[in-house]
C-alpha cells in the first residue's frame, strides 16, 4: 500500500546499523558529560579569581583613598579619578547644587 502511493518501503535497520547509532550516541553523551564537568570546574576557578580580583580592587581603592585623605572631597574625587576610582553617588547621597552660569546680558561681546 505504501509503495502504491509512491513512498519508500519501510524496513527495520540492521543490528549493525543500530549498534553504530548507539555507539555514536554513547560517544556524544560522554563528550557532553565531559563538557559539563569542564564548565563546572571553570565556574569554580572563576569564583576564586573573582575573590582575588575583589581583594585587589579593594586594596587599591583603600590605598588611593588613604593617599588623598588630606584633600577636600571634591579634590580627592578629582585626583582619585586619575587612578581609575570613580565615585558614583546614590540618589539619597546627591547634594542638590545649583550651578549658575553667567548670563550673556552681564558680559556683552
């Protein structure tokens, strides 16, 4: 009936073909498990490196702050920027400062 409709004949694969497919599946499965183990190991190493990086950053931050501790806040922040330390104020820490720019009426050109 299938052949009369123009389709291919359905056959069962030989045991040798099934064995090849099974071996390919097992190889792929083992390869995937190896990749997963490598990923977990890499993640653990990354966590260790992050801890070290955080300690280094904190150490540098503290040293720069200590070095510029005698300066006023605005100068301290300005000089710390040269070392890559950028202070970002939180919303509740921001001071409302109004910067008044000179008007053009006061300074005729």
